[in-house]
């Protein structure tokens, strides 16, 4: 039986590819929500993957301008989280705006959570495959030595 498997990526390569994809998806969300007229937030995205000497991923850091989180929550410039909900209720009930005009522009939270779930699935599959390979190699080594 021939294997048609793709070249094996290291944990570090998987983590770096995931970080790049996550940043691309964030940038698309920023564009679709019309966030970032100045481009500062868009240009601020960076990532870092910390791996051990054996290549095992220890930490993935995604960096961007801190104010981007406030945009996601619809807060800032004196507007607190509770004020956002209060303003939304006011808009819904009276049909006009009283006070705060800020609204949450969700670009970070949902996208990040979805991408973290995907990364966990990728690593679960990878570790599952490694476990099967280790067992298979162990069984075949014993078969050869007993045979």
C-alpha cells in the first residue's frame, strides 16, 4: 500500500501557518466591518511562536494595537461596557440615539475562538497520528524480534 501523504510539518510550522491564517481572517473582519480608517490597527498585527529545542510549540503570541479590543467591545473614550448595552436598549425602544453612538464591531473574539478550536483539532489529529505510529512501530519491532 502506497502512502500519498503530504510532507510532514513540524509543530512550529503548523503554529506559524495557523497564526498567519488567523491574522488574515482578522484583517478580513476589519475590512468587512469598516474598522481602521488610519490603518494603524491593520499594520500592527504580528505573531511569535516559541518552541522548545525539540520543536514542540510552547507558546503562540498574537500581537496588535490594544485599542482594537475596545473597538471589538464598542467601548472607549469614556464609554464603559455597561453603557454600550444601555445605548443599544435605548435605540431599540425609542428608535433614536441617546448618548453613546458606539457599537461593538466584532472582529476579534468570535474569529479568535473559532481559530483556536481549529488549531486544537489540528494538534489533536497530529498527536493522535503520532500515537498510532508509535504503537505500530512498537508492535512491528516486537514482531520482528519474536519472528
